[in-house]
C-alpha cells in the first residue's frame, strides 16, 4: 500500500510508497487522473505530491489515508528501498519510489480519484503493471534477500560472571547500529540489555524500548533511548515488540531471555509472524540449549524445519548475513495473522 508523488523539473517523479504483507495493493490509472496519461489501465502504486517538509514516512501515511481510507502505523513502516524506473503513464519521464513495508491492514473501497484497487502477488504474472513494479520492485521481493532494519534483542538483566558477555554485547550493538538499522528491546537499563542500549546509542544507533508501566514505575527504564513506549503489561510488551521488529536475536541471558526466545519461536511455528529468530552464541553459551533442541527433534517433539529455521552464529556480522538470507518455514497449521 503506497503514497506520495513529487513532480520534478527534470521529469523525474518521486514516489513514497508503502506495501502490506507479501501482496501489494495497486491502483489502476483512469480517466479522472490529474495528469495527462499516455497509457491507461495500468496498475501503479497509489501516490500524490508530498506536502512541504513531509518525510517519506509522513507522506506515505497521509497519502494512504487519503486514497485508501486506512491509517498506517508509522512505527510499523519498514524501508524496503528506493528504486527508479520509467514512468508508467508519462513517456519520457522516470519515477523514483521509496517503498516501505507494513503489516497487513483491511481495506474496503478506494477514495480520491482511484478507479480500481487490486491485491497483486509479486509471483503472479500480471501484464497490466507499471515498469516500477514489474521490472524492479517485484523481482527484488522475489529474490528472497531481506534487510533487517529493526532487530528485537533479548538478553539478561544481569551481566553474567564472565567479562566476555559484556564485551560481546557491546560488539553486537555497535555492529547493528549501522545506518538504516535499529534495535527494539524491553527498555531496561540494567545488565547486558542495558549494555546493548548504551553501546548502540553511543555508536549513534536508534534504540526503541517497550516497557510495562509497572517497570517504569519501578525506575527500571533506560533514560537515553530514541523512544520509550509504555504499555499496560507484559503481554502487550511482547506483542508490540513483535510488531516493531523484523527479526529476533537472543544473547546470553536467564529465564526471561528463554521465555522471550521461545515465545517468538512458537509464534513463528504457528504462523503468527514470519520473521527470523536467531542466537548469538557467545563463547558457546547456547550449545547446551541447542543440544536440547536436537534431542527434542530426535524424539519427535520439534519438527526438523523449525529446528533448522533457528539461526546461530558466534559473530554479529555472520548473524546479520544469515538473517538477511533467511527463508520462513511453512507454518505448522497455516493459521494466524502475520505481522
């Protein structure tokens, strides 16, 4: 689902688009378009001119609201990339589109001047597609590689006995804090999780915390985050972190870390989300757990595809590479609402 077009003097149109799930809502150009069309009946991203001073995300939210009548959550918009292609309906012009991903939202009838809306699966052969979709965006989506932009991090509220854990947390945070990436976590300031937040912020990274009110009242919240979202309880915290994150990584930790890890792993099995889950295996910390998972698989309690879907690496760079190539296994029952 998409938005935002800006006409430049050089004939380049700049779009700000947002899509939902693995299918795309497209609008069909019609006679009521405010621009002269050289080809009609072509599906393109909905779009319009950004207002002065609008960010790409603001333009996407506004235009989708105006054209499709739905409200996107800006925090759930993840950048896919900026792409260029010949304009669909204006010969001699090109279009540059910034494309975002958003979780699935229901859409009824289009608003504004849109003649027709249609869900289009990138894998489906549709002739009536704009070059931007047919030749650029859809092939990239079908290639399978994904850029993890918001990574949920689970780790201990204690620092552990060995200094190797704290150093690994700092190294991991610095690696993740490259431009275009952010950390999502529980919002705390103590232990390894506090170390991750401190190191990421020091490196210039964005860190988003999600914390229940009771823990905020207990003065456990980190004071220096990009933002801290306060939620009613632990259940709301888990759900919100799952919404915000593109993937999940567990560093060494205790019972809380295991509970968070197995929670998102179970949601992946049920099809509630289709996002990678990974372990940063610092100094062999996770080897006993991996042996237990292998035992569960051998005994028929854990399906092999879900055991294999868990990514494991001992270095942050290798872990990020594995996450970018990860492919979701089929959900166990094929049910659930993807976010």
